C-alpha cells in the first residue's frame, strides 16, 4: 500500500482514482479493507497523521449555539489515522427491529429497509470489530451461549426486555480495535493509496451540481491538490460530512446535495448518564438482570454487558422512544486495584495505597482468579452501583449543523451546532427508570434511589448529556425532500457521491452506533464493487481471469472512455476483503 503524507508529494503530481474515500475512522477503514485487493484504484485521504498533530486537532473546532455539550473536541473527536476509534470503548450492538420501522409517535422515523437487509452485514462486521461471536444476543439464545441459567424471576416482558452489548476486544480484556494501527499493520494492498495530512475542502461538480468532478484537498501547509475520481465516499463523521457538503458552495450557495435544505438537519446524539443508585450490597440480587458476562470460545474470551431495554409494546402504547439501561460500578476510594494501579504508575500515596491493598486480600485473590481464568477485569471494592440510561432522540429538523462565519486554518467555515433536546426524550428516560424500579420490586428486589431530577420529573440533570455520537445530519431516505442520500447511501441528484457513517442514520436507536456504521460500510463496499462489475464491458480476450474481479478489465476496449484511465493491478485479493 502506498502510504505517505500529502505534504511529501510534488505539487504537480496528478491524483486520480476510481474511488476516493475521505476519512479513516470505522466507516472509512472498513471500506478500505473491503476494497483492498480488488482492481479498483482507491485513494484514501485522512486529515490527521498516524500520530496526533496539533494543526489537525485545531481543524476540529466547533461553535455551539444549542444545548450545552462537550466543546473540547480532542476528547470526543479525533483527526488521526483511525479517527475516533482512538477513543471508543468497544461497545457494539445490533439495532432493534422497531428502530427500522416508521412509528406514528416518532416523527420522521423509518429506514428504507428492515433488519433482514442488514443481518448479513452485521454478521460480517464481527471480523472488522474484533468480535468473537456473531448474532443479535438480545434474545433467549444468549443463555445457552453463555451456559448460564435463565433468570429464575424474569421481568415483565411486556415492558422490559434483556439486552446484551458485546465488546470489541483486540488485545486483552479492555482493548478494542483501533482502526489506525490496523491500517498500518495491513499494508499488503497495492490498489490502495493512503494520504495523511490531507484535509478535504471542496467537492467540485459541473454547473448543474449533478455530475461529480473532483475533490480539493490541502496539506497542513495549505498547499493544495485536486483528486479526480469516479466515485467519492465521505466517511468523516456526522459533523464533518455535513460541514464539507455545506462548504462546497461554489456552484450552489446552499452546498452540494442540499437542494431541499436537509443537509445538516436532524442532528441527533445519545443522551446518556446516571439516573439512580443501588447499595453495593444489592449486587448479587441484581446479577440476573445486569452485569458483565465472559463467554469462552475456541478463539478466545468474549465480553458482554447485560442490561434492559424498553419493549416495543410499551414504546408504542406509551409513545416512548427506544431506551436502555445497565449498571456501572461506583468504585470506593480505598479500592485495592486503584491503589495497585497508582503504585505501578509511580504515583502512589504509599501509606494509603499499601493499607488499601493489605486490607483486601480476599478481594485481590478473587480478582486475580477472574483475570487469569476468564480474561475479565479485576473485582473492585465498591461504594455503590449506578443505573445508567441511554436514549434515542426524536429526529428534529431544527436540531442541526450550520456554518459559522469564522474559518479554520484552511479558510473553511467552522461548523455551528444547534443541538436540541425534546421533552419526548426526557419523558422517556424518566418513564424508563420508573418501569425498571417497578419491575425489580415486583420480583422482590428493592428499587434504587432515584436521581433528584428523575424523582421531581424535571429535565435532564447534571451529568446527563451528549456522548459525541453525531447522528442523522445527512440522513437516508427514499424521498429526496426528506433525506440527503438514498438507500444505497448515494446523494440524491449527484451520481457518484456517497456518504457513510452515522450521519446517514434516519433514527438513532439506543444502540451504540459503531457496529451499524461498520455493517453499512460493508454493504456500501459490496454496492460499489457490484457497480464496478456492472460497468465493465465484455472483454475481447478469451477467458480473461482478471475481468472477473470487481473493476475494469485488464484489456479494456479502446472505445470505452471510462475504462481508459484504469491501470492494471494484481487481481490478488485480500482474504479479509472477501
């Protein structure tokens, strides 16, 4: 793979490709992997470098005019090889069946396809995400998989259902897949060219904004190149995908793909935070409905988090959004494992930390046993257990990404976020907490102590806010008046321009978005390869084996103008690309 920084290229060097990908986060990296080894010439541009770069970080600045949210972008978004996979916790989940449906109580809901369309791509996503097991585990089948008995006192299934998040695990129990290092380790793909330090600035089209021409990119020193391609895929995230379309305004003042003023609208996130607390002595009584499970297979140990979600029935009957809860540990100040970590890092407070370790020999022994046998984390000394909640947002066209008047170091207008929270999200969270408390009490478990704002019926309280899941800003719809891209993630009215990532989600679900992002990227890669095969004319050379691959034939007829630029590449495929 040709891998270099854009600034090392000669200014006059021509850049041409069949496909250009913008961004190397989960969406872009997955597309790269799926297209590796094909005969398609692919150029990938990444604004950051292999390591953090201060200038790249500065390009992530935002303005905020909506609900308060995290403004320090270095802790929520990264311009670096691998994108924000540098930050994610590895939590993966399938969307629920109801998430795809048009719901009368959720305006602007509905996907252009259902879960059966996505099932094979979710299965294939496991290999990209470091998941040892494939499948949707939020059903009864999990107990057989985990070889655990089903809960003796199940909760009311008409209101609450179990849910299981699986964690990406690359090395060790707490290290999810980081896409940047993996790109560097999987370099055997001669059809790929990766340019780091290359910031996309403007999408160039014809005068009618209906034919894609090229992409303008800049190095950190602001020297500029133009990349010519047949197809362009934006994988820059929910803020930057919209920002690039809106900034591409030389032909149309409203930006590329924005004929109906939809680009940037329907900005959603996953409001999340603590909603109630249990005494730590209740841990054993709660572990049939909450907690972490390790499932061993011949390929290793797989970690799951068990929680609860709202049933489709209660969502419909009470007009609620999709919502889920799980438990997290509130670690005690004298936790021995925290003390060990401080001692190992050389930051120990020796008297206090030594006392914490010596005072908990049984806890230490049990933790070591779990880590050794099951590959799990240590057993912590707790002050309590916190019930955490995550809720989808109602799609709201007034919640949006706009452009600010200020510009970044390349003269590109900054994104201005007007993120909005609606009463429906707040009511859903409060109602979910009450349903969980009532359901636990019905099976003999003392209910938790509710957060003050939940008990009072107020809006979201302190610590309940965004988690930097930027969703919906270039949403998918079969109707160009309601969405930016169609069911194949291609921009309405501009053939060859595609978008990938959570920006195309019509609704957010409660599920963490990364597995859906990767599944959709695999589906898009299949579509791009299928289109390439369909565009290849019959080859005049008998039994030409390279022509069976997903791109132009090795011996193109001279009359086919679109095939003239194709360069011959090895037909060897990357096994993981499939």
